[in-house]
């Protein structure tokens, strides 16, 4: 994505070159550093890593929604969601995920 003074302007296209997919980092201005990730999509392990990287934003959004709004679905029911909620919090801590860093 590229950013203008008022937010997101558009997406930068991914480019294929010699069997690799180049994914560019977010550019906010011309002096900002960029990052490039390369994956050999012919290798099954790297293909899986590519899929994980390309879905990372969706996963972060899902976790944020679960942490901040998921409890509302169970708030007025007979179901005791506290055990499940405690397990979710435990797993987030175990994997060193601070959802507020991702939002």
C-alpha cells in the first residue's frame, strides 16, 4: 500500500521475477526504509510461509476482533465463557502477542 497525506492511496503491485514473488513494505514517504520478502513458491515450505505472510493482516484483525469484541456474543447467555476467555488470554501471552501492538 502507499500512503498519502490523507491515508491509504493504493496498493503496490506484487511482482514476479525468476520464480520469486516480491512483496514491498509500506511506504509512507520517500525517505522511509522498505522491506522485501522473497519466497521460492516451488518449495512447499516456502509456499506455506508465503501464505502465512500474506494472511498476517487478516489474522491480526481476527485476533483483535476476538479480544476486544468476542465476549459480547456470550455476555447475556447462560454459557460461562470465562474458561475459554482465560485460555485465549493464556495463549496470547504464551506466544507473546500484544494485540494492541498490531492494531
